[in-house]
């Protein structure tokens, strides 16, 4: 933790907040595209959305590398290097998993889209918007402490909601789907989407750690 006399009087570098904001914006864009992809009916449309989301994922990887290089070269950082790196990694996980869902959609090309897939897609989209909002608040951490705590709590509630949606959907799919192949496809997509909500909540946990340390 940088509480030394030097860190109090040396200007901190704001670029890390800019980098993190770029990743959060890309996550919102990818999640929005995923929501649209879940409404498609043809393999061509699903492949197109996969490629568009893949571009967002690639852009996020570029920013993640820029963060890593900046951490190596910067003398002063707004938080401990480990915390910035962990936050970057967990945010990158979210967009990686969104990309993974879109890839499964393109490969599996399910005959029908279970309604719960849309529900989970919505939760993911809302979660990325909350993370994006958190990145706006992070530079003024002490001032925005309570607002950030509210975001963390909402991410936790979204993850719980996603668990309920997933469990009920899997139960219904096993009870009603007679096509074994389609059952496997739907189960896989549900699991991937639910895992993405877990990753979003993990971002909230890292934000909570940062609040405890620095606010």
C-alpha cells in the first residue's frame, strides 16, 4: 500500500483509470451484441455476431497488455500494482466469457433459444453497465465510496438472480427437452452465461477489496 511520504506529494498517473474505462466500455458493447446475438435464428447471423464480439475481445486484450506494460514502467500508481492487475484481469475475464458464449452460439447453432438465455443475457448486460459506472467513480474513490458499495451489492444480487434463473432453466430443460442434442446445446449455453455473471460479481469483489484498502 502506497502511504509513504513520497506517494503523498508525487502526482499519480491517471492513465490507469482511462485504460480500465476502455475495458469496461468494450464489455458493455460486447454484452449488448451478445443480447442481440441471442435473438438471431440463422448460423450466418450468429457467426457474424461472434466475429463482431471477437473484435471487442481482441481490443480488450490489447488494453490489458497496455495496462501490464504501464504497471511495469510507472513509478507511481493510484493503487497497488497487484490490485490494478487483478481488477484488469477480472474485467478481461468478463469479456472473454462473453466471447465464449457467442462462439458457442455460432458453433452449436441451436434450433430454439430458451427464454432463460435471454434472461441471463440481460443480467450480463446490466452487470457490465454497473462495472462501467464503477470505473467512472473509481478515480474519486473516497468521495464515491458509498456509490461503489451500492454497485458491488447490485452485482451480487444479479449473480444470485442468475443462479436462480440457471437452476430453474436446467430443471425445465431436462424435464421438457426430448432432443438430446438440443438439450446439450441449451445446457452448455446456460452454463456459460451463468459463469459470465459469476465473473462480473468477481469484479465487484475486487472493487470491494480496493475500497477496504484505500477508502
